């Protein structure tokens, strides 16, 4: 390959440093916190019906997170990860796609699955790992998946979904489908090697994939300025030759608009896009985390004033598409439904032990059957250690 391909900049005759930290990257903003829009801002393609669906999904997300954290504190649930303050990223991203597009998530994007119609019962069954769980109790809570809704099952290891998204999108391209793949991840996951492999492969192979980074300021307890020195994650997309957008991640209209633009570009050009959504995780990383040990209340209060749900509510009120009575009724109904669903799902039996070896092969192998029998012998020998099993086998 000729080096002339890279001679697009000015010619110099002395060594000249390029300071990556000073690269200016514009940030798309459409919606102000008071519900008004910035002058000259272009709104996303969204009517009243879609707007109300988006807002009701945001509300569902907020209430579900609140109730599930409470359930974990009560000892009813083993683990949970809330997305308090970041809901616009996942819900807005899904709203900017088409139903046939694949979504690959990290573990704080349940809002995208909510938008696509994953039922409250399905959420509960997964978190309580009961026999109605689509994953048959094999995953820890909040690791959802739905083939029907084109939402790939979540994996715990950071970054694994990034190269997978590139490969899936490349397959969509080869089949000539009217589809893209959207891949969510946090800025902390961008420190994994899978991030670099996935983006480079997507750029070189021209895969129609949207890489959606939620930059919420922290990788668990590690702040961004201790993770990297460059200008966020957007600058890395530029480095890989990928079209890149930086947006206000708490601005639902900006998220939807950016995703719609990215989808259109990815399909037309058969090329990847990187979106960096600047946001903040108002809650703890998980129910096993205490953020008071690494950040201040003043910092949290600053971001609470940028609540993405309140921002959209103010916009809906300004459009006369919503009112305070509807607001009160919506949140009261959601709290009642979720509490009732908890009481039902936690009483449903756990999956039968025989389901341990289903879905591995079309027909369970001799080896798997033998291993299952060994497990049953162990369970029968120590029944007190396995109170969730249904008697002897």
C-alpha cells in the first residue's frame, strides 16, 4: 500500500507533535433541561405516538430499577445493576433503530429491551431464575436475552460483544439485509482488547455496525481521567477511520437523532459508526458497590439536575402531549404492577435439574448425560445445600 494514501495533511519538514487531548469534538445537543430546544436544532423523526412510547419506557425503566434495588436489599434478589441517570442512552438507541436490527448489550441497557416489548413477567422470571426464565436460570440477574426481539443474550465479561457485533453485522452485509447491529458498551469496556479488535475489523471489512459507548464517567470506581488521557472514546473512532458522533447522553432527542443518522449511514455506506454518549451513573455500579467511597455528593447533585427523564417530561408538557395527572397515574400504576410481579415470580419453582444439559447440543451427548447423573447423586447426598431443587431424582 502506498504511503501517499496518508499524505492528506500539511507537509512539514520538522518533527511536529499532534496532541490528541486537544482535539475538539463537537457534542450534539437538541433538548434543554427545561424542555425547550436549542435554536437551529434538528429534531429526530418522531411523532406523538413514538414520543409517548419512549417516555413510558423511560418511566418503566426508572421504576423497575428502583424496585429491584429495594428487592435486593430485602434479600429477595441476589444482585442488580441499575441505570439511574443513563436511561436515555438505551431507550433512545432502540427508538432510533428498526425492529429487525440486532442489539448487543453490556449489562445496563435493559431499556432497549423494554422498548422492544420484553414483558414485565419476562424481566422478573430472568431475575429470579425460575422455571419460566427464557434462559432457564443459567445466568445471573439482569443478563437478559430474546431471540424474538433481536436482543443478543448478555455476557458478563466486558467487551466480548464488540467483536461479535462486528461479525454479526458483516453477516448482515453479506446477506444484503436491511439491517444493522447496534453494540452498547461503557467507556471502561473500551479499555479491553476486544474493543480495538472489533472497531478495526469493522472499519476494514466495512460492516454496518453502530458502536454505542455510554461514557458515564466511571469504570466501577475508576474515573475516566484515570482510565485514559485522550479526548474520550470518540477520538478513537477517528483513529480507526470510523465516522463518529458525540452526543449529550441525557438528551433523549439527541440520542434518537444520532442513532437514526448512524443507521442510515451504516446501511447506505456499508460502514461502521461510533456514537459516544456523555452521561453519568447516578446510582451505584451494582448492588455490591458503594459509590460514596470514590465520589462526592456535590458531583452527584450536579448530574441529578440533568435527569434525562425529567428533561423529556418537560418537553412533552411543552408539546401538550402529557400532563401531571397522567404522570402521577403512570408511576403509581408501574409501582403496583412491579411489586405484584415480584410476589408472583419469586414463588415460581426453579428450573428442573434436567434442563442443565438442554440446548447445549440438539440431542444431549452421552458425556453430558453421565455428568448430569453425577450431579443428581451429589444433590441427593447433600440436599440441605440445594433447597431450591424439587426433592430426590
